[in-house]
């Protein structure tokens, strides 16, 4: 199957977005008040933390929606396989392979997204412990590493042969 090459601009935009997201907790660490002076949360930092908290909630809500749309996508692939393949055993085998690939890709992407959000939360909580306690972030670093590793592995397995 022929695929289109990814444009360099798209890769550069993705790298720039990654650098901005990785640099945000670093900037939060620079706004940390001295240890002996209790201070209020600055408005910009508070808005960032609140937005990140709501992004995590939206991510947790999106997981069941992703699974629903995954089933819809798999049903469409099943219909396409049944249209192309004539023999029943070939159709069954091809349907199973397409189902496994699609499910691995979607579950891998969900794991990568949840792991990235968890790592961002952990970085923010490490940079500003007062914000981590104030906003009660739902995802932690203990969840980030397994989600990133498992998500990356599932995604790579799903992309094999496509």
C-alpha cells in the first residue's frame, strides 16, 4: 500500500507543541514562591492549572467515546472485508486481523494520550506542589509510565503491516 510522506511542517509543528508542553511545567517551577513565604497562586499559573485539570477530565470522558467510535470503525472495516474477500475462512481471518490492528492502534493512542497527560500533571505537581494540592489532579506519575509504555507498544504493534 502506498502512503503519503509526512510533511516536514507537520513534524515541526508537532515538535514545537511538544516543546511548549514540556516547557510549561518548567515555567511553573520558576514562579514558585520562597519556602518561608505563603503566597497566593498567580492568576496565569492558576488558569493554566485549572485548564490542565479540565483537560484531564475531558480526557477521561473521551476514553469511553473512543471505544464506542472504535467499534463503529471496526464494523465499517468488517463490512469492507466482507465485500472484498470471497471465502468464509479468509474473511474470518482477515476480519480478526483488522479488528486486532484497529483495536491495538486505538487503545495505544488512548494510552499515549492518558500517559502524556499524567506526565504533564506529575511535572506540574513537582514544579508547584501547592497547585497539585489545590486542584486535585486526577492522574499521577505512577499511571504515566505504564500508560506511555503500553500505549506505545500497542500502537507500534497495530501499525505493523499497514
